[in-house]
C-alpha cells in the first residue's frame, strides 16, 4: 500500500493533539488538552426549533445541492454582521466553507506549489502546519513577542529567501488570542504587516476563530480592514460562536481570489452543505447573535479567570516559569523552567489525572520542549481549579526531582 501513496500523503503525519486526546478520554482525567468549546454554550433549543422549520418549510433549499460559493442568504447575513465591525464586503468577496480549516486547505491548493515558502508564527496553530506540509511548502517560523509576530525578523527572513531564489507566497497568523499562545497582534503591527505583504508581493492568511471572544480590553480592527490591495484572506469560523458540529465558516477575500478558489472547491466537495448554512442563516436572521456572543463571553471569562487564579495559587514559584494572560480566546501558554521536559511532565501529569498539550507540537523548528498549552474552554471553573491543583503538584515534583 505505502508504495502507492503520493509524496504528499507520505509527508503528512497524524495530528499529535488528536492522538493525545484519545489518551485523555480515560475516566477521571481533567483535560486541558483539546481546544473544544463548552457544549453548554451551544444554541440547542434554538437549533431544534430552526431545524424542524427548515426541513419542513425550506426543504427545497436546505436539503438540495447549493452553489459552490454558498447560500446567498447565509453569506449576506455574515456580511451584514461583519459590516458592524467596520468590514464592508460584497457577496462576490465572501464564500462559504466547511469550517475555517477547509478555507485554509483551499487557499493552499490554489496558491502553493511544492517548495513555496510560508511564514508562520512560532509557535503556530497545528492544523496550519499540517495544511502547509500537505502541500509541500517550506515553512519558516517567525518568533512572537508580547504583541505578536516579530516583523523585523519576518523581513530578514523574507530578504534571505529572496536572495536564495526562493518563492515566498503566504504569511499565516492567528491575530487574536492566538492558538496556542493566547497572544494578540498589536494594531501597529497589523498595519505594518499589510505594507510588508505589498512590498514583498505576498498574501496574508488572517485566521480569526477567536476574535469575537474578547473578555477585556478594546477590540483591534482586523488585518483585513487595513487591506487596500486585496492581499488579505480572512477566515471566519462559527465553531466557537455557534457550535463546531456545523463545520461552517466563511472565507473573505477579493473577488478575484474567491473566483480562483471556487474553481478548486468544485472538485473538492461541490458545495458546503446547504442544511448547515440554512440553519446558521435562520439563526442569524431570527436571533440576536451579538447578544449570544456576549453571553458566551461571560461564561468563558469566568473559566479563564479560574485558570489564571489557580495557576497563581497552585503552581510553584520559579524565576523561569511564567504564563500568558490572554484577554480572550481559549488558551493559556505556560513556559516551564528550561530543565523540565514537557513530554516527561505530560506522562507524570497523566498519572495524576490531568492532561495538557505538549508545546513542541506547535513549533516548526522542534523547539518549545519546556512549554505547554492549557485550554480552559470546556471545563467548569471548579474542575479547572482541581485540574490546575493536580498539575501544580506534578510541576513541583518535577522541579524538586531536578534539584535533588
């Protein structure tokens, strides 16, 4: 069988996070591993009512094939929603996708040839690493600072690639409450990034599944809002704002880019499911979506606060140990003392019935061996506190063992 596989398939590995999640399903384990939204935030009653109505009254649209671009009603509802955030778009600049992950895959399919260079944050979203690897791109990691990607290093790497005769194509980043670090890209850097893309003839993939889940501080305009040259491709997901089971998102880009992507989405899946788009459209049409977002923000803020307070209470003090304090999103990023290997810590933690994601999974260069990602989204506050208590004890044991 293996000799029949394409070079692309041979180069792709299973998601380390997905494999780890299987181990965290053991009874009694407090898992901070998966970036899963809390099922109690899903609009269960609303969807139950809408689904019945959609099937009985709207079946000619909801149960039929749709256009590759997507349901016009759904796309227009999304356009109206985004316009309230100062992002004017037209129908030919927005297409529906099977969640943001498909949008990312389609962008790769349209723009990447083997050997093309993609620039990512270091660390970065594992699903993006997998996508770029599948299309045989060269991936270059750019360190992040307290306000996001280091743009000076980015330009240095771009110049190096140009000198070496390489073709740089894409800059990929999660600008708001980044997965995995929780860090947000500053406004100055967002403007500068668009200038860099124009200077070096690049496209920017702005992957923004968490931007509307801000718990404190002032919102920052999207990178797309500064785009005057059609260089920013914005991915929006409804997995966190509605529910991931819909597998629904949109890609916003220039009409020219959307046209090219539609051509390669057609042989991929013909169209995004009409039923899920119809469900989402009727929800956006009948209910106050912004009020819903405010409600789930309060829920996730309480969870974030519980995790940050528990980290302060239960983890040992050490000059080399610290963590991010995200203003939104799902994740806290922990840096351990350099002498602690997070892989070994993970094994010990699992014995103590607590789980996290080892940080190296998010690094292109194999670094980050003393880092880990914690997700506070799925667990209740009291469970978060107990889980961090267990983790703190495990870290304390690891530090003591190293000192002995």
